[in-house]
């Protein structure tokens, strides 16, 4: 799930709600898993517990569907059956399909309620023809730490183009994804990594240049395509780290 923020300064003040649309964690891009309660004939449901800089931890519930023109309402319920949030159908991102129908991802953010508990959260989707579909996601309310120990470090000037970027392992993280921007080119996004299982990224030859100024962030997540937890349960994002090359 990853549409990337347009500029890093926006991340420092207020991270966009939809960072996780468009990368390898794209909702609905995962293969169907037999017995998976996240998917039904209406679409795919998941909730992430997010820890991003500059704000309190929050839930990110989402529902991805190719039947968006039929959707009348999407209600997300707590394990106790209480309404957590009704997704705003005016807030979505479109996933363009190459070999399949386009999808919309209805997605929202809300602070983790003080009384939030672990358990099965439910999405109840009603369509225009009166059909109702239920999907479930098991949520463990836990905060994944943000990445730290970056090399190169923030505002460091390095003598030569680095061969890789690295950071300290994030406790509880099984996967990472790195986003790099060129600060001399209007903060243009120049690289989005695949999902990494180690806290390092080998840089493609020619990506960075001598005299360049770059910024990078790390999205850490606990799992990937988990039958119980969905695409992932816990995710974190660190503040941008910048460095320059002599």
C-alpha cells in the first residue's frame, strides 16, 4: 500500500495519511490465501497500527475494492462489536490495474483509542444491491519503534558515494522499505526499494552522484502477507535523514 509524500518537509510536520499506497505493501495486490478472512467478494480489509513521527500512534483501517461504484458504506467494528469508524467514501486512492480492473482504496487514520484491545476487528461493507459482506482482521495493539542508527547519519557529509545505506535493526520488524529523495532536484523521489529483510540497502550503481544532497526514510513493518494479521500489523516510519556527498 504506498503513495509517497511529495516533499520531506511535509513529513516533518504532518505525514500524509496515505504513505503506504503504491509500494510492495499495496493493499489488494497480495495473492489470495485460502481461508483468509481479510478478503471477500466485495474487497480486501486490513488495519495497521502506525508509529510515525510528529503524532500519536494511530490505526490505519483500509478497504480495497474493484466494486467501488457499488459501495454504499464501510463500517469498521471493534472486537466488542462497537463502531470504530465509518470509512469516508470521499477519501480514497485509485490503483490502476494493468491486467485487472482498477481499484479504490478507502483509507483513514484515527488515534489508537485508550481502550483499544487486541482481537478481531470487522469491516461490514454494504453494496447498492443490498448485499452485505463481512471481513475480519486480527489486530495486536503494539507500537513498532522507528528506525534509528542510520549510516550515513543525519546531515553527514561523506567523502565518497556510499555503496549502501544501513540502520540498526528495529525490534519486532521483519521487513523494511527505503525511500530516497534528491534534495537538489526538488526533493524528487529517485528510489523505492523492494521489501528488505535486513537493515541495509545496497544502492544501485549510478543512483547517487558526487556533490549530491539526499534524504531517506525507512518504513519498518512486522510481517508480510500474514493470514491472521493481513499485509502487516505494526508499521513505523522515521523522520527523514539527509546526507551529502563530496
